[in-house]
C-alpha cells in the first residue's frame, strides 16, 4: 500500500490529539522511510519481476526494514521516544500502533514476501495486489476516511492551513493514479533507480510539519501519562 499507510497517519490525531501529523507520518511510514536507505547501502534488495503481482512488478527482499520483529522493535522505540518527549500514553500507544499498522497493511496487500524475522524463512502476504481493482477501491476508501478524520479533528489557523492540507491530499491522489495506471519499471532497472526516488517519502514528513504549523486540534484533550 501507499496512500493507505498515510490514511492511518491522517486519522491518528483524531484519536490522539497531542500526536502531530508529522509524528503520525513518521510512524506510519517508518518502514518505508528506512527501506530505501537499506537498499542503497546494500542491506536489502529490490528487483523488477513482471510476475510479482498484478499491481506492481517489484520483488522485495527486506528482512531488516519489513520483518514483523523489527517493525515491533521500531514501534516500541518510537513509543519510548514519544513518552520521553512528554506526549502522553495515548500518543505513545498511537506511535506503536501506527508503526505496526504498516506491516499489517503490507501483509494484506503484498505477495508472500514479508518475513517474521530477518533470520527466518517464513514469508507472509495475502496478495491483495493481485486484484488491482479491489486494491484501488479499498485503498482510496481508506485514504478518504483518514483525511476526513484529520479534517474533523483539526482546524486551520490561517489560509496556509487550508491549502497546505488539500494540496497534499491532491498530490497524493495524483501520485496514486500515476502509480496505478502509469508505466511500470522494466526488468533490469537498477535497485538504486527504484530506491533512490523512494527517499522522496521524507518530503511528505516535511510537508506534514508545514501543515502542523498552520493547523491545530479543534478541542484540546488530556492524555493519561502526559501534561494537559
């Protein structure tokens, strides 16, 4: 999934009001933020296989970024950081859930390529990507629900708070259409040519920070374990 991950990032501040959109995006995309770094450094691998799935021809070997064990460790570390920053128990739990949600959504969509640990041979995946129409409808619906949650949970403090959000939503949708219906990578495409552009995912975190500076929660809510 792509925008499906961001859907949960958008939705999270509605349930954990002290969790910023920036932190939500970092958590929900944690695995994909580190994945291109691991590929570019040779720790993980990606190649083009036309038979991989009907939705994408990418075949992944990513034991360190996308194993269930390490997803849980990344989530636990993120939760500890959230608590250390004084964000409260609800936000810390939100970070853990968001990181793990990435693995779970990938489990639904990917072919059986998700490892339980870097050292095991078991690979899991339900293969939703082999049904492109179902993939598009389900992911777009999830994304719409997430954006609705965020729009209901926050309000703009100025005009930038309006168009910074909605231009990001429009950009996500345009990118998704291009990915779903545009040309696919060809066999023999170097891994660096696939993973390099994926580093642009970090720009969405920066975009979220921009939105955070121009929107605020509609109603302040206290969280157990944190001030306020």
